[in-house]
C-alpha cells in the first residue's frame, strides 16, 4: 500500500464478521487495490439493528454510543465509513438521526457512511479498470433500494463488464428475522416466490447471483441451494492474482 494511500474505515458488521468473513476480506482487498489504507475497529461493534427492530431502543442507543465513542477520532477526522451490510448503513443514514437528533458526531457519521459501491463510485472514479465478463443477476436489499438506491451498484457491475439482469424482485421475504419465524415462514416464501426465487432458479448455472444483504443471501441459499455473492466478492474475482509472477 502506498504511503500516500487515503485512509478509510471499513465497518465490519456482526453478520459478515461471524457468518461470512470472506466478504470482509474481499472488501479489504478491493479497497486496498483501489488505493486506500483500510482501518478496522479492534473491538467488535454492532449497529444495533436487531435491537432497534424489536423496539429495544435504549439498548440500540447504547450500541450506537459505543460506536461513536470507539470511532470518534475517525469520524471527527472526516474519514469515510464503508459499510457492507445495507441494514447497517440504513441505521447510520436514517435511524441514527432520529435517535440522536442534536448530536454533531451522529450527524457526521450519517454523512460519512457509504455502501461499498457508493464509495468506489465517489472516491475511486474509473474503478475497477480491469474487466471480467460474466452474467450477473442482481437483487437489491430493501434498505438499499429505499435509502441508497441501486444506481451505484449497477454502474459498478457494468463497468466491470457484467451482462446485468436486475429483476423487479421487491423484497426477498426474509426481512431480517421475519422469515426465520415459524408462523411467518409461508408468507416469507410467498414473497420470495413472487419474482426472486424463480429468477434465481431460471438463471444459467454460470450466472453470478449478487445481493449485498445477509438476509437476502440466506433466503436464496436456503430456498434454492444457490450461493449469492456480495459485490465485494465479485469485485475481488476481477483482481489480479497475487500468487503468480505476472499477476494473472
């Protein structure tokens, strides 16, 4: 990494950290390849999304206070915070402002939070420069579509060289813990079967299924047996191999 590399904070969320650490590692490699020095918290931190969803607002606020304290110097220095999980990004971009309406650091955290696709589009225009021809079926997480939109993600995949299909799939049906609840399972499956799951089943075997949400990836895997990938993993696929002399 160049000594002139710009610092950026990578938010290592609970779900990716403990269930899909390969996503975090992929994001680290991609950000470094794009020319950034990646900083991660030395202690596990959680945005409190599950607590917030179940109405445990004081506990959720305590989590957010811990985050603003632990990342305080980075936030105050104006460093971008790159978030991999859309539901975490929505906490920082939306709920945080409601819970701490007069807190200046909370406002800075909100404005400095980016999804990986947003960050690369804004801070590394032209990235990636390499191409990797592939067919991609892209599904957007509900929080991502509602608050951040899908434009950055689609543009990045097209720049990568992907033949992109983005069906109007709505919600995957998992909706956090909703689809895991016994009495909600049939509704969850009905929502997913409306568009998303048939599209995944009908996709060619070499089509890469891409969705950034942990819940979405779980719904797809458990309902179709196909593993969906995070954008970070797809971008990593296009990186030069580090174990070969010519980088191929």
